[in-house]
């Protein structure tokens, strides 16, 4: 299995990156096309896990505060879930965060993903926001 994790480079890769973000994180909740993007996209680190030429997982790495990274928009293609792609893209985001000098990573996990992040070494901090009035999120953190 040939795996590569990097930022999208071509117009087609960017389109597929945002398509996955939309299909997994927005479309199931009847959100409009375009809601998968935000202003922060222009200046953040975007990660894509490719298996051969197919995108299997994505994430965006932000700077949250002094010595703190924040991972957002983590998504794994529906048919590829449970195969370790989410774990691998999170490890890459953490590696980049550590190389920048960060000492911890935070994220806001959907309720259904809390167990996944606990298995990756994150601690549940507190209940955070309710997305689309339907999806409970929880603030989680991991100290390196």
C-alpha cells in the first residue's frame, strides 16, 4: 500500500480535498455547498492522506495559541473508515505541530469521535459547542 501525506498541490487535488470535507462533514447535515470552506483556509496547513492517487483522509492544522496547535476539519472517506487513515493523518499533524515548537494540540471533537481521539492520547477537557444545532462537540487536548 503506497501512502503519502502532504498538502494538495493541483487544482484537482484541492477540489477533491474540499469535496471530501463537504461530503463527510457538511452534506449529511443538509449544509450548503461552500460551507466546507472558511476564511482560515487561506493561511493554514492542509493535509491530505493519499493511498496511491485516491484521497482517504484530510485535516487542517491551525495555530491556536502560543505553543499550541489546533487540528480542524478531520475527515476520513466513509468507505475508508476503520483502516487507520485517521490515526495516520493525526500523527502527521502532531509531527508538524511538534516541529513548530508546539507543546500541545487541541481540537473540538464531534461526540461520535471522542473515543477515537482518546485512543490517540487526547484528554477530554469539556463540552464545547453544538454545530448545526445537532452535533455536540467536546474540547480535547494532548500534551507532547
